[in-house]
C-alpha cells in the first residue's frame, strides 16, 4: 500500500467520522423517544434542520457570539420538542403506536413547511466555530470543525451516561422504558417522562444540526434524509440501545465516505438505506440489540 | 372500633359484557392485614387494578381516607402512599437491585424532576440520601448482598422480595400484595409470612390476594371472600372457614 492511498483512506475516515457523529446524535434522539413511547419520531430530522437554520440566523443575521447562539438555539429547539409532545402527542385519547407515528410524520411536514416559509429554499452558510485552516494528520487533512463535532459528540455521550446512570430523573426514565406499569406504580409520571424524552431528543437533534451546518450548509428539506440515516443507525445499533446507535452511526458515516470515495459519490446516500434494509432482512434486532428490544414489531 | 382506611362503595367494573366486579362494598381497617380470596377469575386482581388506577371503574366509588381515587392515575395514587406488587413479578430487570429500590424512593426526593436532572452538586446529596434509605430497605428484606446485581438475575423469591422492597421505599400507608407467595417454595413462603408480619408491625395496612390458604389463615386479621365479582363472606379467618357459602364456592355443589 502506498502512502498516498493510506492518506486517502484516512481522509475518507475523517469525512465519514464527521457525518457519522451527526447520524449517531440523530439515532440517540430516535432511541430516547422510542424507549419512552415505543414509537419512531419521524420529525427527528426536522429537529436537526431547525437547529442548523436557527443557528445560521442567530450567528449570521443577529450576529450573536457562537456560544450564546449555540445555547439559545438548543433551548429553542428543545421548546419546539416539548410543544410537539404537549400539543400533538399528549392529547391523543387512545395512543396506539401507529397513530402516534402518523402524527410525527404530520409534524415533520408542518415543521418542514414552516422552515421553508421562514428560511426560504436556499442552502444557508454558517461560519465555522473556529478557523477553517485545515490541520495535517499523516497526509490527511482535518477541519477544526470536525474536531468540534467529535468533541461535542463525546461530551454528549458523557452527559448521557451521567444522566441515565447517576441522576434520579435518568433512572426513572430508564425504569419507565423497562417496565411502564411498575414505574407508574413507583409513582413515576410516565407522561412527564414522555415529554422529557421529546425535550432531550429535540435538544440533541438541535446540537447535531448546529455542529454540522458549517460543513454541509443547511436547507429546509434536509430533515428527511438526515432522519432516515439516523434511523438506519438506530436500527443497526439495535433500536433503543443508544451506545449501539453511536457506534452504528459512526460506522454508517465512515462506510458512506468510503463508498463515495471508492465507488461513486452518487451512491453515498444509498449506503445507509442499503444497510437499513439488510439489517431488517437479516437481523432486525440490530447488532447490539437483544430480541427483547424487538418491540418494533408492534407496527 | 378500628378506623377504616379504604372503602369500596358499590364498585363495579364491566369488561364488554363481562361483569368482573359486581357492586362490591368493602371496608378495610387501618393497621390490619386483610386477605382477599376467591376462586380463580373471581375478580380479585381487577379489584387491585381498580384501586391502584390501572383500570377505571364503570361505577361506584373508591375512597382512601376520604380521597376519591376513581379517576386518579397510577402515579398519583402511588404518591398518596399506596404501594403495590404484581402477581407476575415486575422488577426493572436490567437495573441493579439497589437502583430498583431507589426508583421506588424517588417520590420522597425533595428535588423536582428538573432539579434532579440538572443540579449536580445538590443532587449528589439528595441522591446519597435516597441511596442510603434504599439500602436500609434492602437490609430489612435481606437483599443487601445482591444490591449491585441486575434485578433480572435474582431467583424468583428474591425478585418478589425486591418488588416489596421497592413498594416499601415509597413509605406507603397501604400496601397491596398480589399473590406474594405464588411460585415460592415452602421455605420462601414462610419467610414471606414473617415479612408480612414485619410490615404490619411498621403500621402499614396490608391487603393481599393469595391462594396459599395456610399462609392466609396465618397472617390475616380479616378475610374477604369474593366470587363472580361479588362479596360472599367476610370476617376473621376462623369465621370465614366455617362459612357454608365459602365452602360451597371453593368445593362446588
């Protein structure tokens, strides 16, 4: 192997890593809501788009400093997630999995439409968090933004582990996901946990949108594809298993970049879908999933 | 004259055309152990589900210390100090034994949901308090040496004990046990009987459904017999055993 081909692989690896982190975050969002409700939230991709577009407005038009814009955007999209749960999920009288999923599809269409009204149909540029000067790494180049993306993903994973294992609220959410009835009996308000899961997954979606926008340029219609790829990662990692989803997300991102590099960039978007189908054909519980987590069969 | 803690007035539940609970009137006394017995399908578990809010009554009233429970949700009923275990054990299987009890204790936490999620320094103190009192419950039930094992890995008898520990963590004044001895061996059943005595001595009113008559007669202050959703007899274990209607219901004619 020549050194140039090694640096090529490394380059694709970094490209994949940065996209993979976004899929991983989207997949975590899917899992949180899935664990709390048993449904797939098809508006997950829209949270990512809203995060990206809001960040563009706050940094490029309002000219807020990045940390402040980051925080406000995350809070804004989190509130959108809470509103979605309160106004479209919570009032449903007889919540069946299918009904709720159709509602999430409706919400995704609405958010997409509103985003088009507010931000137009163009792609939006956003400046990078720090410089755009690439760093050399064994012949491959990395953008500082890629390091931001990886760093923020790691921070979120750490926060996730802390929240679910070391806080009472996190433990209660886990309890609710494992056994809803027993959790209610222990005095856990399951509806509140559902709301919290929408809040958290919207917040994580927003962060994914914020950190990727400088690289991919956000537009209103990107949600569906980001959502599908995140869903692919969630399924590959075993639905409901967030650590699996992170590994699967990064894996899909890297595979995509390799396919774009060595086959053709036209096939790039197909990779996640092919993986999604293969997993559903061969091992629907995902690589890290248990058959117990196969409640997907409900719909 | 003992005080009542729970009253069922003309309680009725229909599932489609089936009347599972039929104009049931029952009063439970504070501080006593009351057993609800009856043949399979008599509606005992439905009565539990009605009181703990898992199913809604078709008609009638459930009064807990003068609070109407009829349309309250399970978590709100739990918050009033009503604990329960299930007929088929329901522990949070992939959480540790200690975590199971801690979750049962969260209602007694002074921090709200958002506080305990986002205020780490305060939270550690509160978490330690919850952890310590959860640990006490485990010692009480003899489960402390399993504290850090996943709950799903325990044998059934211990899982039942754990479910009771979780219910006790709520600091209930009223505890429902749905067939606490089912699936337990003789030794475990004896331990269960002792535990129920211990719970009673903690000033907790216990209402249980149980098929093991030896256990029922040993631990209960009062026994209520239901059949086809109706009350057919009640009284002390002795009285009930001698009641011709009860003998009839159990042995058939």
